[in-house]
C-alpha cells in the first residue's frame, strides 16, 4: 500500500477525467451540484430542527398546549425561525423526506453514469493494442497489479464510484454542519472557569477534545484494515476464478477423475479467504468496540457536561436539548473520520487496485510501441526481415532471421515441440511483443489457433465471429457449415447455448475453418488448427480449403505428414538446447492434387 500522498493523487487521477474532460462533464457537474445542494439543504434543515427542538421542549416544560400543537402542525412566529417563522414538524418532516429521497436518487443516478463511463474507458484501454494479451504474458501478474482484471472492471469500478461519492459528499456535509453548529454551540454553551481562567464556548472545546481522542484511537486500531481489505478482494477473486475454471473445463476434469484434486485446490483457496476474513473480523471487532463505545458515551456526555447550567436555572429544558443537539452535530461532524474509517480503508484498497491495474495497462500498451515494426505487405508476399524473437524472460528463440513467402506456394512449418513454432505464428499475427525486426503481412490474412475462441451468444454469432451476425447471408453461413462438415448445426443457428461446452474440440476447429471459408482471405495461417480431428477428416477439410479457396495461400504449423502433403514447401524450425533457432526451407514435391 502506497503513502497517503500518492494514494490521494491516484484517487484524483481516477476521478478527474469524468468531471473535467469527458463528453459527459457538464451533465456530471450539474448532477453533482444538485446533489451537493440537496445535501447542504439537509444541513440547513438540521439547523432549523435544532431551534425547533428548543421551542418544542420549552412548550412541554411550560405545559403550553397551544404552542405544542402549533409546533407540530402549523407555522408560527418565532425569532429563531426562517424569516421570523418557525415551520411545524409536519412541514419540516415533509421537506426533509423529499430532500433525502432525491439526494439518494440523484446520487445513484450519477453513480451509474460515472460507472458506465469509467467501465467504457477501462475496457477501451484494456483491449486497445492488445494490452490484455501483453499483460497475460507477464510472469508475476499479482505483483504488478493485474490479477483478476474481471473483478477490477466489474466490481472495483462500481465500488469506487459509490464509495467516492458517499465519502466526499459526507465530508462536505460534515464540514458545513460543523461550521453551522459550532456557531450555535458557542453561543449556547456560555463560559466556564477552569483554574480561575474563563473559557468561553467551553462545549465547543469539549466536543473538539472528545473527537480528537476518538479519531486518534480509531486510526491506531483500524489502520491495518486497508491492507486486509486489499488482500480480501484478491483472495475472493482468486477463489471465484478457480470456480470459473471448473465450469469452463468440466469435461476434462471429469475425464481425468480430477474431482479430488479440484476439491483440494478450492479448499486451499477458500482457506485463504477464511484466514484473511478472520483477521478482518478481529480488527473490525476491536474497531467496533471502540466506535460503538465512543457513540454510546456521546449520547449522555453533552447532557452531563451541560447539566450544571440546567440545574442552576441558567437554561431551560429546551435550551438543554438544543445544546445536546448542537453538541451531537459538532461532535458527529468532528468524528466523521471515526465513523467512516472502515469505509475509508475499503476505499483506499479499491483505489490501490484500480490504480495499479491502470498502470499495468499503460505499461503493457507502451511495450507495443517498440519491438517489431509491423507493416502491410502486398497481397502476394509475407516478409520477415532481421527478426529476433524472444520469450518474456529474455530467452531468444530466433535471432536476425529473414523469411519471404510468396502467394500461391503453400507452406508447412514443422519442428520439435517447444522450438518456437507457435511463437513464430504469433509474430506473424502481430500480437507477440517480445523481440524486434520488420514483419510484413498482407491485410487480408486469417489466423486460426489450435484452440478456437467460442464467444457467448447464438450459434450464428459463434460462426460469424469476429464479424457482425449480419455480415453474411444465411445461405453463405449454411454452405460454410456444410463445407466444414457441420450440416447438423444449420437448424440451430439462432440457438443461444453454452457452445464452448456443447461443441467438441473437433467441432470447434471445424467452426474456425467455417469462419475462414466465410472470410475468403488471401492468406490463412493455421497453428495445428486441425489437430483435434482424425486424419481422414483433416485431409477432407484441407481438400475443401483448396477447392473453395483456390486463390488463398495456406501456411500451416503441423506435425502430421498428411498435412504436409497439402503444401508445396516446408519450413523447419530447428533449435538446439541453449542456442537460438534457425529457419530452413525445404521443397515438398509433388503436392497432393497437383
């Protein structure tokens, strides 16, 4: 956890853009001003209520039935009222209810608008320049603040907007309330002599001392809560992520009979949740003991302090109750830090998580500014020049390599497992940030990984991804499914199902090939994109690609000889232990079908 100064700077950097530079800044400022006005109106009503109580309790002490009824139901002349008139309780209560309701309503309205804007901004930054992908390649994600980005975007942004508004408006209201009631309490409390020295407004000084002692003790006891809340958010997200992984990999776990191992993993992660929660419980128990005791003493403390003046006849019952009310407001305003300490600790943890996440995004995006020089090549050429390819830890896989591929000459890339073939595939795709050199790939290129991505939504959306669902006609989609060997899915195009679980690995790879058939690119790069299919099905699909896309050049990473037979050239990735790799081109002749 950073110091108070850097923390407040982080909080300001997170809050400032929405109100100062966003396209919603004027409506945001208008809503904020309206909320502030309503909160200050509440403070004004509290001042009026303070004077109303004095007259109300005086009417009880004087047994003045007429004044009693007027103070409940009607306006009456009064030197301490607004414009010389004191509203009745019913009028004051009605105004208070309306102001309180709309203060909360507008606060929630501003919260959701602010959260919506922040969410869009964080999503845009996280997805831009593939920062989400570059962050995933970092070795120690937890140490630099990138663990569980889903929680930071979905939950932390929600909590940040809510807690920031609650605390900032609460602080403002308490400052105004303090200024208003200090004047009232100073005038009501009179003076007292201590050691022969007259002390004017002594109740103000008593309230100040009481609040200072309570604030100091609260900070002393509650200081560890900020770090504990930070850790709790992390371990909760880790546990939830482990549960999500089981949902995403149910079949694999079932086939491995891995239930017991998963149970152990979940138990360990939940043990961390429980352990940190118990520390929070212990610290919260101490903090609540202090704050509740502080609050309970505050109920009778002002009465005890002001009682001598009441019993001496210097003030009436109404005056005593007004002093008690004013003292409570002053003491409560001064004790804002005490009452809000748990929320402040949680807010600090939220700001830390969002700030570290934002810095990680900026760092990840900055890494894409250097490294490989990416350019669009002519449709008939793929070119690598002086390419050095490294792992995130700095290990070099390829050093100063040159490669030129020409359209119409399909290529298969082979090599031992772990030699760097898939990394070369990522370099060609333009997503690998570690290395340098020039990479030129035609714009109409299509990349098929071994594990296709299956998005949420209808089957039509799954097949047309990453294009819009209406990018292709129903006839084109149906033909692509038939060519990919999935005619049975045509009738289910509008079904919204759990397709990652519903489709087998082979069916998912066929879906990916159907996407390529729809896209009709100039180049298709396949990273073992048919590895889940049997050899006969693999050959059939390569035949389909050759027939349906005769002008498309195939570049495949594969191990099976049957795949190599569909290519004219072979590129062997050779890498010995402790040495950088080398690319060696070989001819394959004749290719199948030629």
